[in-house]
């Protein structure tokens, strides 16, 4: 997150504190092993695999 220290946050619609908190939470989730694989994401949002028909992926188990 140090790379964000010098990033220009000129846009008033960006809540910098919330952004940094979200990044911290994401880092903590990843460190704790709370991640999602491609298949889980595709199933959750009904996204087909590349090269497969437009039908939704089956529901997660």
C-alpha cells in the first residue's frame, strides 16, 4: 500500500480512508487464505468459461 502514498487523490469523490481500509481488509483476507478461485467466481456470477456457450455456469455446491 506504500505505492498509494504519492498517488494523486484529486478526485473529491474518492474516500481515501475507505479505500485504504478496503485494501487492508483485502490483504488480511488473502493472508488468511480467504480467496476465491476462477470457478467459484464464474459460478457465483453465472459467467461462462472462455470458449463455452453463453449458458450460465451451474450453481455452486
